[in-house]
């Protein structure tokens, strides 16, 4: 099971989320992509003409499978290599002479940060009434803990790191301390989790169980996006043309599942081109009654039926070696079906999901712009120091 952290504070601090109050949500509503879903808002250089967009693409750099360092396990304080070993933070304290770092990490990113704001507990059974997947999280040596959902962690740090840095593939020695690839992946994930400039597209859905209307569409705009036209533009430009990856929240509801995306394929292309359909065929694909008008986007003049596979990587446990050579083991594929809407010349304007993709599609996508800046853990862990370790451990 993939389990992740709520991103609101991270994105709010970095890019500032905005909601759009467009009047959409019925078959008769005018709708192409709204402001939040308009790709030109985040990158004016994107290509939009369907005939110029590749039907497949893959990132030039292989992504790094890594852990999301769960909050309930006290983040990087977990002794992943066995109780007799040192945690990542304990190693960092020793190698760089940083005292008190274990407690700071717990307070900022782990268990101590939720004491007083979450239910106290001694057993996980005491957390069941919260109905949020909480476990009774306890710091080492303590009998009492706090209920913390097991999906909280720093996936929002791991995911951008995974597509941005060379993988650590061998142990790194620093001041007599050995850091394994798993340790360095954790440190990189932490420094990438804050103070990172990103480009962000679409809106975040905060509904646990979004309502679905009689027409099969999700009622709330922020839970119905990201618009498939936006997704198509991002995937084809970043992966197809620029050969770089991006991050997706692959669930449309309240939970945030950040995953690095590194490849896509249009599976129903005809002789290397998207499959164009008539307006009548588009209406049928959307399951509307015979004779209905295509009212989702009044400006659309051409329509394309797209079946798209998108490859992303799942988490891996920290280890003495890199999991990049085993990338296929950690690769998963999601399939999306949609009608792509264009103007007469074939410039993409928006789109509409069809079939099961209406309730199974990304909530939003984002990608980093450069490396992290500043420090984390009250300034005791820095990107420059962690990069030294990463440089020692890369090929």
C-alpha cells in the first residue's frame, strides 16, 4: 500500500495554492481548462499542437526508488538497518558534529511534532476511532505515543529528489562514518521537502469521498481535475520533448500520493498519430445520450480519443545499495482514457476523462525548478553537506 503525507503546508509556502470559482460541473456548463489547469500559466514555452507532440516519451535520467520515511516511525530517526545500528540522523550528528539533531528531527518531521495536537495512546487499537489509518507512534524507549496516520511522511521530498539528482550507488565514508545509499536517499529526501521552488499545475482535492453526479462526472471541479488536456500537454512536453520527469499526486481525493513519473505511451495511436474522432463519436465515448451536443467545451472543433499508459515508481525500503538497477521492480503503470479537445488547427484546449478514468486520475502534477535552498532541521542539515555525501556515493 502506498502511503503519503499531506502537502498543503509545503506547497502553500513555496508556490501558493489558488482555487478557481468557475461555474462548471454539469453537462451544460461551458468548460475547457480553467486558470488552475492552464499549462501556459506555469510554462509559456509548452507545445500544444497535437501533430508536434510525441506519442511516447521517457526521462533521460532514471528515477531513484526510495522511502517516504513515515512520520509514525519518527522520520529519519528510524533505525532501518537494525536496532543495533545508527539511524540516519545519528550518523549525521556524528559525522558533522551536530548535537541535539535527533530531537529536532522528531519535533520537526516526526512523532514529537504531533504531541498535543493528536490523540495520545499506548496501543494502536486506541487510534481506531479516528478512522484515518493511524498507528500508535512511540519514540524509542517511550511507553506512550500519539496516533499518527501511517501514510504521512516526506514523499513530497523523495519524489522531486528522485528525478533531480544522480543516485548514490555505493557507501560514502565521511569523518569515519559510513553512509549507505539508503541513508543518503533519506537525507536528500528531507532537504528536498522544504525550501524548494516548484512549478505546480491543477488544484488539490480535499474531499475524502468526492460526490459523483448522475452524469458520471465528479461534482467538485478541484476533484475532477487535473484536466486531461493539461495532463497530455505536461507529459508530452516534459517526457516526450524535454526528456525530464515530473511528480504526480496520482489520486484525485483527499490523500496525497506523490509519485515520480518517468515515461508514457499512447497505446491507441494510429500510424504514429493520435486517433481523431468525430464530435458524434466523442459524445458516445463520454456516455451521453444519442443526439446530445458536446457541451463540455463550446470552443472545441476537433476531438481525439486517447488511451495513455503512464509509468511511475513506487517506494522502496532504504538499503545498503541503490534500487535504480532494479527499476523495473518498482515501476507501476496507470492507464488513462480521455477525449482531447482542440481548435481547428489542432491546438489543445482541454479534455474530458472517459470511463473509469473519471474517478481514477491524477489530482495535480508538479516539478522542481533547481535544487533546494537554505537549511532544514533548524539549520543543522544543509543541502550542501548532503550533496557532499551524494557526490561521494555516486558512480
